[in-house]
């Protein structure tokens, strides 16, 4: 069960000032509603929604707004989803073109009810965006597809530029925080995609769930060993009182430590900070990875003795 019994920590003033401070987001919302499109920005109650919408960007959430899993940190609705909309790939691509996006980020709910777990729909969305916006890059933030290589191959064959699958938390807390997911499966997905050689591999985790800084560093080592190139680390902010309680608010100094350690491990980019989320300023992270690749940094798995098999 999620740890919700103890009184929630008081939200620091810095968070109170920034959440909801951007209000110029009507145009993006209207365009999304025209196509009956969902965003994870809205459904997951992202604190950066005002900033991103007012800058004309959003992270599309495909395959409906009901998830077949219930993670104890997530505000997305859980329940029986509706069938996928066959028009969604083209509608999404048209919206991305109208918004003038050069880096298109697509995520989804878990769809364990579908035979292919939504892999075919992901691939269709990638292809539709690339057909409509041939110069744009496409980043996907995916569920685990139950770790099935054949389903990962379906998605990879569509040619995403960034494949993001979040590890979310440290090994000790993983099963408590994500009871319907599996640490080994998540690791397997990241390793499989990294070994494919393309696209860039990205993952992210939250802090403030009860982990220690030492565990965060160990998780970074694990991700690097798997072949991940880009990592995001951000503060967990409890979206509802019935979800996992915040254990601590991490100081800015710790985020700088995470970034320095990630650089030492050889990641092409580690983006850490209180408001960092998986898709926040994703175009900048992708550009940093591209530059690192040109310089010969952050390429491929790195074996670490602590994780030697």
C-alpha cells in the first residue's frame, strides 16, 4: 500500500510560487481539444504545464486517458480503457504540424488489455508524424510492453529518435511504488533498446519517495551499465492525498551532485532539478545527446564491476 498515513510535508515556498504561475495556455488547449487529443501534462498534473503550454509545446498522450495499471505516484485515471482511436495518429501529426513542433514527444497509458500492448499504435503515430513533419525528431516515452522483444521491435522499426522508458525509482522502492510493474522487466527493456544501436535511450527517476542519495547514484550506475544515454531526475510532488507521500524535498545542491556523477559515468546528458520531468525541455536534452555523440561521448553500455554478472 502507498505510504499515505503520515502528515504530508509542507510544500516549500519555491514550489508554491512556480506551480500554476503560467496562464497563457489557451491556444494549445484549444488545438488539442479540436482533435480530441490528450496530454500527459494535464492528466498527470505536471507542474510545468503552464510553462510548456505558454511556449507552445505539449507531450501527447495516446491510447486514451485510462491506464490499466495503478502506480502509487501517478494521477492518471485507472480503469477499463476505450478502444484506441484509429484516427489518432493522423490527428496527432496534424496537431504537431499546426503547433510548429520540431521535436514531438509522445507517451501513453499502459494498455495491458491489448494484444500488442499498444505497440502498433505507437508505431503508427511515429510514422504519421514523420510523414507530416519529415524534419522533426520524435521522442517516445513508453510503457514496458511486458518486456516482449517482438513488441519493442514493432516500435523501433518505426524509427523514433529517442526511446524513453522510465525506471521511476530505486530498486528498493520499485515494487512498492509500481506494484504492477517489474524491475527486471524495466531493465530488460532499456538494455534491449540500447543494444539495438538506435535510437537514443533515455530514462528518468523521481526523488523524494524515500530513497537515499547513495541509492540514486547506484541507480545511475545501473542505467549507464544498461546503455542509457540520457537521464532525467526530478522532485516527486504528490498529485493527490491518496497517493504516495513525499518523503523529502531534495536540495538544489544534490541535483548538481547527480549531474556531476552522471557526467563522470559517461552519460551524454543528465538533467536534474526540482521541476525536471521526463519530457521537460526534451528537445534540449536530445540536442545535448546529439552534440555528445559528435564528440564521441555517451555512446553505448558501460560495464561497472558492481553490476558484473
